[in-house]
């Protein structure tokens, strides 16, 4: 139905419509086939690029700033910090991977924070996501990245329906193929939320048959789907 087209879904949500209008001049005709996850990816990239252009000196690339935003979103979720975080409270472990050239840790922290897509509450000196859906999108990206590499977070997480929807859309095409390979060869412990994540993406009967063929221990769990 016409109402089910990706663009219709986007313009039906105020926050997404605002994002679309902001980046429309850059997208051009490609906007007609734009998906929700593509919209979030394009918008985040555009904001990072805009903020990075304001810096007189920087050592971190746009792709690295995207990665930092993703890692920070994931850390905030695990720490259950919905109100954001002060720059100095961001763990050094999140900053170290982005240290480049003659930039030291504190310089890199300032560099990342100055153009990392997050908004700043100057009164409280806190960084926060301008809308919860941005963090949910980045969390879904992190979930997919972990799954593709056969790595599973054992943290007790409770993905929202919005995170799962982002994950389902991200896990398509080539990403779905890579994810399937990881699922079939994984032999470690799987928290309940990860199982729910997988079953939201794959056809249960097809996945069960593949697990049984690969003699995966998770085929026993699949019998309950």
C-alpha cells in the first residue's frame, strides 16, 4: 500500500520529518527510496560534518566520530544514564581508540566532544542525545556490529521495540548474510534478549533448520520457537 512506503513512514513522524527537511538539499532525488535507518545515518553524518568544519584543528575523522557516538550511546545504555554524561566522566577506554598523531588523551576527548553529534547542556555541562531515537539507532548499530563479529554482550539489557525495529532494518541484505553466518557458528552463552533479537530478524523455521544442520547447541532452544 502507498502508506507503507519508507518515505510515508518518515514524514509521518515529526522528528524524522524535521531531519529529512534539514538534509533534503543534499539528498536530491535519492530521497524517494530513503529508509528510516538511512535517514538517521545521513543526518548524523551531516551534523558531524557541519560541526567538524567549525574546528580549526582536529585529528579525528568523520567515520571515527560516528564510531565514538555509537560507543558512547552503548555505554550510556549499559550504565542506564538517560540524562547524558559530563565530558570528563566519559571513560578513558572510550577515548583511547581515537587518539591520533600528537593529540594526547585530553585533547582527543575535547576534539571528539566538540563535534560528536550530541547536544550540550551548558548549564549542567552535560552531553545528551537530542532525541531518544538517535541513541536507539546507534544502539541497534552496535548490536549488529557485535553480532556480526560473533561477540555478545552479557549485560542485562532490555531492547525497546524501537531498537529492535532499527536492528531489523539494519540487518538486511549483506548485513543479514553476515549475521546469519555468525549465528550459525556461535557457541557461547546467549542472553535472552539476544535470542529475541535474532528471532525478530530470521524466519524461525529456516533458522532452526540451519542450526540443526550446523549441529549448533542453540537448535535445542530453537525447538521452542
